[in-house]
């Protein structure tokens, strides 16, 4: 059900604040971590920001490669998101493996940069880092340009999310802390408030 997403709509994959999985790879090593702080910052070209703590193995790989991928896990992957967010990639390397192998996480290569993308997620963005040394060092915040975007057509079609009771297991996760997540639930359609009478401002 994976379909390409026009880059003009890539920011919509993140603008509702979901928990994401950041995947990275360099020199034959790869890693996966969870992140609750990511957001779009520009539409054209699509650019995002994500916080990657300097103590993480992911940070080491991203700094070396200049790239990372954002994977959007769904309700059915809450255990996966919690696990990769609370274990160390360096510990896995010390055991001669990585988180993908240790937890049986299936991955496929991204279409543009070949980064490991997590199967079963509902959105994927490959990103090239835009070097901002001050924000990276002072605030652990990385800016990047999205170079490829894909989404599961069962929940993202025509440039927007389509969450409903029929696809509840595919709703995005939103981290509340301590391994507890909320999911995207009821959709509320807004309408404009009545404005002032015509001719007045």
C-alpha cells in the first residue's frame, strides 16, 4: 500500500506531531531510534527539524552520513516504538549486531538515499541534513531537506491523512511519556466562523 507522496505535501506527514522513528546508516552500520520532537519548518522545498541528542548512536551516524530517514509508526507498532526509543544502538553494536536484527525489524531501502526504512510504518521521508553547526551543538536540533516521501495509501491519500474507525490500527502515535502513547482518533471538520457584515472590517 506504499505510494509516493508529492514533495509539496511532505510536510503534511508530520504537521500533526506524531512520534517518529529516525533511521540512519553509515559505513555498514545502521540504527533506529524514536523521537517525539520533529516538525515541518518549510513547504518548498520541504524541510523539517528533528531533535537528536548528542549522546545517541543515531547522532554519530547522522553526523557522519549527512542524512537520516523519518518513519511514522502506527498504533500496531507501539511496542516497537517504545523498545527502540529505550534501548541503545551502541549496546547492540557491542554485541556484533544492530536493533533491526535484534528485534526482527524488517526494513527496505529508501528510493533516493538507500536509507533503511521500517516496514509496517505508514509514512517515510528520506532527508539530507542542512548543516547548522550551532543549532546542532547547542540544541541538538537538525534541519534537513526531504528528498523522498512515501505513505500508506490506506491512511494518506490526496495529500492528506484519512483517519477513521476502519483503519484504527494504522493511526499515528503521539508520545505521552513513560511508554504511554495516544493515537490520532476522531476527526473534527472545522468551518469558518461568521465574519463581520460585508463592507466592514
